[in-house]
């Protein structure tokens, strides 16, 4: 249902698909799929659980799509088949396309960029991609050919909540330029970086992406950073469950909450723009005019946040659900001490909260 709603929200717009894995440290061995393995969040091998996740980016908004557990060989159960993370990624990419999502570009880190399985399926599906590769990535070259580095060129890198910085990249050509192109990108604001101060990417984009490749690939880091925030706020790893089916249900709840906040965030953003435009002289009506007028009433709450971030949207939605939560916390006492007025007022307040609509849900979805 969540994916169906997501497809309804996106419609025929193309998505930038990001494939990434996330891991969390877990104690003991009683939980399914938990063992000593590389945990990306920690940057080292620890006892934990890992999943491969897919996200879609449309018009600057991230939609959580699919997650699938990675089952280590030493934790397989009866009927399980071992699949590597790249093999899981291949299944996810195929599933997303079969569901009717239109994929404009695929982004992934070096685990998938170095996988022949992933690259072959991307090319078979005629999908354009930018993937990270290792610095020692091997390319077949004809005898007498040489590898050469073009000159470093500057570009402007947009950074979240920070000023734009000048970064550098250069193309690496193996023999003659081919359909697959390779780039080295500086992580710092100086050209010719050393050590781990740069990363390498491979792409099959058919257009001249000389200065766009870094901006496009940086979306993957932006999504990865954003999901870390989501994990912490919504409790991705805070389950007290041992079987994977239950863990899967918990993660589906997290992805559903993630989608809810992301969808509402767009319209909180529009509402904030509307409030700004109303205070500007000679401002003209914009697309925010369809925002429900009642949203303005809710925004009068003293703790309402007018920011345009995902966290601001989450905090505002938490304010909306507070009366319902508090009512159920007090309900046992109201059963002991019957105060009809208090019960009636709480239910009225909850009714008002239920009328909140930042996002105008289409009739076909609501029905």
C-alpha cells in the first residue's frame, strides 16, 4: 500500500534512484541475521544487522521505496538462499522498474559500482547511472594504450545549510574515451588531493556531464545523511524483536512514517513560502494557494516551527498527535475520576487535530 501511494504521489515523474545499505550494532546472536559484519554507520566490523535500501528523489524530495535484509551465510535458516548485497540490489532495481516507477538515474557506492552483476543489469535495462568505484578499479586496455588524467576543473558544490564551496574534478581516460567515463572528484576545496581526499566515479551518462556528475552523485551522500537523521528520530534500530518477520514489520512502520513526514514536508514548505510572500510587497499568488486555510490556525501554536526542513515537519506533526497521546495517558485516571467536561474537551480537541490537512489528498486515494 505504501509503494502504491508513493507511485500515486510521483505519477509519471522520473526518479533518481539511490541504492545504499544501512547497518546497526546489535548485541547477542538470538536475533535473526545478526552476526559480525561490516557496519557502515560505524565504519568497522561489529556484531549487527544490515539491510539494502532504495530511495527515490523527485523534485528535491526523498521517497523511501524498498528495503531488504542481508542474510549472512552463517545465519541462513532452512529455506534461505544466500544473496550478496549487489544481488539484493539487482532484485530491488528490477522490482522498482516492474512496479512502473520511471528511473532517470541510478546512484550507488563502490560496493555496487564494482559489481559486474549490478552494472550488467543496469545496462540491460538501459538505465543511466553514476556509481562510485575504488581507486584501483581495473579497466581492460589494448596493448600500447595508456591511462591519462585531464586537467582539474572547478565547479560549485551546493552544501546543506552551508555556503556553496568550490570543488574540483577531472576525467580519467583509459586509452581512448569510451561510453563508460571515469572521474576523480575532490572532497576538499583544493585540486590535486592526496590520500582519501577524493573519490572516483564511473558513469554511462550520454550527455556531457563534466560539471554535473559531482552534483548528481552528491545526492547519494545527501540521502545517506538524511536517512541517518530519520533512523535516529523514528527509531529504525530501536526494536526489541528477534525474528525477521517482526523486524520487517517494524521497518515498514518506519518507512511509512518516513513517507508521511516527507509528503507533508513539501506542503509545510509551501506554507512557509506563502507566509513569506504575504509579507512581501507586490507578491503574486503562487502554487501554495491551495494549502488548506486551516493550516494557518494550527501554525499559531507557540511551538510550531516555520522552518522548511524534514525535522521541522516531524516536530509539527508531533504537535498534531499530542492531544491523542495525552488523552490516552490520562484516560485511566478519567475512568477512576469521571470528569465529563475534561473527557469531552479532549475529544473535541482530537477532532480538531483530525481535521488537519497540510497535504491535499486526492479523492481517488482517499476513497
